[in-house]
C-alpha cells in the first residue's frame, strides 16, 4: 500500500483518488486496517500499476497506458468517478432521518438528495442510491426515470462484461471458482478501464496460484 501511495504527490492526492479520507489511507499504510481488493485495484489503476502485479507480484509493475491513451483519444468514456467518503455518509444519515423527520426536515432531505443525484462528480452508484430514495420516499418521477435508464445501461454492461470474461476464460483455458469469479466480475465492473488482455493475464496468474501443477506419475507418490 505504501508503494501505491508514494506514486502520488502527497497522501491527500492518493486518498482523493481512492475515494477515502487521508486518515483511512494512513491506517492502511500502517497496517491497522486491511483495504478491500477493489480499493487496492482502483488505486493501482490510478497510479499506473498493473492489477496483476498487485495480485501476484508477477510481471512488470508499470501498466501499459498506451491503450488507455488511445481509447481516450478516440473519445472513449473515462472510468466512473469515485464518491468521496462523506457523500455515502451523508446518504446514510439522510436515510436514517427520513422515518422521524417533520415536514421541514423532509423537504431539506429532498433537496439534499437532489443535490447528490445531480452531482456528476460522484460515482454512478452513489447517485443511483440518491435517486432510489427520491423515487421510493418522495415519488420523484424524474428520479424514477433516471433509475430505469441506469438499470437498462447496467444490464447491458453486465451482459457485455460476461461476454468479455468468458472470452478471456477461453483464452486462459481456465474458469475460476464461483466465488472468485463473482469477485472478479465485481472488480471488472467497477474498473472498466481494465483491458481484455489484462483480464486474460490476471486469469492465468490466478490459475497458476490456485491450480496445483499435475504430478508426474513417473516420480511416484
């Protein structure tokens, strides 16, 4: 984790990229808490370090950014923004107050939710959660329409991700166990910038770690 953090100008810049507070990042560096693999992968991608190197220590550390730059030059969409930590905390606090709020507090909560849902600097997941609360709690038709549109896009993205993962599994000649595969799909969905070749390389590295080499019968038991 220190290697990743040191790739940024300072701890604040690294924490901002990871969508966490500086204190949380420092706790990770000091070993007080263990970050999720998704958090590590997101920070690695922002730092230009290969996810495979993080997972296995194999291959070059530096990521090949030429393909990402080429996609950007061709107008490809950038990876989704990460919600700052306080945005999710605000949503938690808002949701917990809705059942006991009076009319004035409900109106303020509605305005706060609209601000979060309309903030394009936040992650799609955070904005979708705000839209869900606006739809369910306040009957906001615009929020309901945005939710429906997001669900259609997410369904298409998940199907496309499934096809990409299956193609990489065929290339690597290995399909990971169900739990590992589910975690991998979640990681890939959260980090759309990971290319097909990198997915295949990651699968091969995971296979080498998880699948024992076949024993040579000539060597005996």
